């Protein structure tokens, strides 16, 4: 095994990142590229858990005239569609995977069982966690934090469209400054766009570092696990 900074990681992919340029749905060129990058680190001996969002298909807050819980359950189902797409792309290049869902759908995925997830990881299988936490009013960022704590991941790799955390929106402000390091309190107090506050607090309480980085630049997942300086590291 290579000399990597992390042994077991939790990769969080937003739904938006899977949509590619389309902004909606799944771009299989993206899932294939991400799968290749995941394969690279699996081949290095890294154990990989992954949480996928659902925003490319449905977010609970889109259902303004709907019952909130129904809208959120629709969002959780959207994450399962993405999980299966990522699984397919990984399997097509020979990476062993399991999808585990927080809402039972046993014809298509295993239910989330922590000990089983740990065993899969130890055997080198990528475990993709679908259906969020299984509860409305939560997000897939919180899912990533929760599952990271449960599987004892060394870090959450938070793949984004932007290449780190800035003091203001870099798409709107040319003078936006990128942070190399932050602590959890900075994120919460300054209201920085890293994760929602529930997810950030969970990481803070359990001392799980979060590396925010851009998914668009190829090779970043490998660089992240090797400890190369990319993105923004949020830690104690
Ligand atoms: N969701 C939920 N509980 C969870 C995780 C997700 O209710 O534990 C719902 C929620 O409606 C959310 C949607 O699923 O808007 C999609 O997840 P998210 O918005 O986190 O996806 P992302 O922004 O990462 O694509």
C-alpha cells in the first residue's frame, strides 16, 4: 500500500456534480470519470465509502406546495438513483461495490447495516450509502458526516464545483479569497458555504476533518488521499 495520508475515506458527491454541464439528471461521462478516480485510490488500498446527493433530480425544498416530509422522501429516493448510477460506472471498470440504503429496498440494494458496511470496506469494496439518513429534514451532507462517524472514516472528502472554501462567492466576486485551513467554529460563525450547520456540528463533535475540493480538476481525489495541498481543510 502506498504511503497515503488517509486509510479510510468518506467521499461526498453532490447530486449537482453528477449532472455535468446539463445541470439536471445524470451525465454518465461524469460518473465514469469519477469512477476512474475512485478506482485509482481503491487500487492504492484506500477503503472508500461514498454518499451521493440528489439535487440533480430532486431536492425537498423544491416541493414548496407539498408536505415537507413527502418532498424529502422524494429527495432520498433521488439519491438512490444516483447511487445506482455510480455503482454501475464503478462495476463497469471492475470495482466491487455495494449500495446500502437507509430506506429498505431489498430488490435493488442492501439495507444499511453498519457492521456489514465495515466488512465490505475491509474487503476493498466501495460502499455507496443511498437514501440519506432515512429521515426527512436532513441533508446528504449530514448523511456523510453521520456515516463517516459510523464507519470511522479518517476524513470526509467533500467534492464540489468550486475548488475550496472562499470568503465570498468566487463566481460573483473577483477578489474572493480562498482559505487553506479553517476550523469548524469559523465555518459556523461566518456562515461559510461548506456544509449545513447540522453536518458541520456533527463533524465538529466527532472531530472528523473535512477536505473541500473541486471535482472538475482530474486527479484531485488521488491528490487528496496523498495529502497534497488542494482545496480547504476544515478541522479542529
Ligand atoms: N434528504 C432527506 N434526508 C436525508 C438526506 C436527504 O430528507 O437524510 C432529502 C432532502 O429533501 C434533500 C434531498 O434529499 O433536499 C437531496 O439531498 P441533498 O439536497 O443533500 O443533495 P445534494 O445537494 O448533495 O445534491
